[in-house]
């Protein structure tokens, strides 16, 4: 019964993805306006997610026509790297779901080299003194522009999987640094932390996209759950597994009655605001990764939560056929992409459905 449900969810996603593929070939979806995506230059942190959906579609169906534009994607991403367009810590999101996924599925050496070059550029952002990867701004930016953010946890697999032991250590060191700064003692998370790059001193926790510095931004908490589960998968480091498990408990405790979180845990059913369906989808992927490392009873518990969240997303938050977005009620920033479809929400919703249907050999 459940399997039929995930197949139905995936079918709906595949139909929309198929329609989007010929519209977004060298310009890509980002956040919706009234739940419709427009093509945007390959300059944003989100440019890779529809392409990631094309690779997921190919992976789960075996139908190569889903990646019919792969050479155009690779050219666009090669060009972006060469011209250093919109470069930040998000090289991980950008090149894991494009070049690295392509290499895993097609074995094309050119994609492997491109993923390697992206990893080189991400490694340039590593600060040895503070053992962290700088999120935004030019490398070498001073206080208060030098920062780390919780989102970076999802960019580390590009380094872990690069085959370069020095890059592997950078990723592990960054995850350790984040575990005692961005992750609070109660396992809620700060979005960002300011750093003094010349000494590596970690100054204070802040928010960029959450409600307040000391509140918990829902998507940031989901990045922590999934990101630490992935760091554990690569390193076998127990501390990372513990952080993933404990940040998951915080996320779960803050789920409202319908299992789809408000965009910041400051909000509750008694004091509601906009949801963030993308945080829910990321959380599901994190739970399904964590289930791999849990005892059978706990793994079942994780899966039960995923069923509840995915069912709520499917029943209450999916958009009809006239929209090119899939999940409604995502949240980028309070003043941009609020209560809209967001392309990473669609990607992680699809990834969760794929993970529920098969033993997925992950792109991350
Ligand atoms: N990584 C950016 C965001 O989650 O909005």
C-alpha cells in the first residue's frame, strides 16, 4: 500500500519534471512567483536542483531521455566555474547534483574532472587557523563578513568524495568546528557564526534567514540533521552521528500538528506563520539516511515520521497541474520567495520519494 503511494507521488513529480526539462536548459528555476518558476541565469546557489531532479529521474526509471540535455548542463556549469560566477560555499550543492551525479551515473570523465575542479575551488575557502570553510564573500574577507553557516554541511560531500585526503580532512574539520559553534548545547542550531579569520576566533552566533539570532531557523536545523548524517556516512565519526540524532530530536519536537514546520521554530500552532515545506523535505532525506545507522526499532520510528511528513506534504501542499512548481509553501527569505514553491524543496521531496522506493546510491 505504502509503496503504491510513493510511486504515485513520484509519478506526479516525474510528469512535472519532464515538462520543465525543455524549458530550463541553460537557465534554471529558483523560487516561484505565485508558484511559477521563471528561467534564471546560472549564477544562483539553486541552479543545480532541477538538474539533480533530471538525474534522479534517470536513476529511478532508467530512462536516459531525462538527461537529454546533460551536455548543455555540463557546458553551462563548466563556464560558471571558469568565470567564477556566484562562487561561495554552495559549490557543493551546485556540482554534487550536476557534475558529480553525472559522473556517478554515466562515468563520463569530463564530469569527474569538473567535479574535481569545483572541489579545488571549495577547498580554497578553507581557513586553517579556525578549521572552517568560509560561507560567503571573497576569500580573506575580514570580520564581520567572514562567517560559517549551517547550510555548508550539505556542501561537504563534494570534498569528502573528491578522493583527495587533504580535502577530506578539511570537510571533517569543518564539521567538528560547526558541531561546537553552530550547534548549540541543546542541539538547536544557529544559522551562522561570525569568525575572525586572522586568528580563527569564533565570535558569536547570528541569523541571516531565521527569525532571530537565538531562534532556530527550521531549514538550518534540517541541514544539520541531513548534513551530519552525511558526515557520519563518510567518516564513521561517532560525534557526527550523535549530532545528527540529537538535532533530529529537536526538529521532531518542533513539528506542528500537521508535521510540516513553520519556517522558524519561534512559530507554533498557537502562534502560526508561514511554513517551510522545503525544510520538511530535507528533514525526510536526513531521517532516511539516519535510518541506515539505527537499530531496527529506531529505524522504523524514523520511517514512521517520514511517512507522516510525506503524507502531509502530498495531501496538503502539492500544487496542481497548472503550476510548474511541485511543493507549495516553501520559504526562502521573509521578503523573497516566502510561501512559494522553491526548487530545492521540489528536489528534496523527490529525493525522499526515491529513497522510499529504492536503496538509493546517493549523489551526495
Ligand atoms: N542554502 C541557502 C538556504 O537554505 O536558503
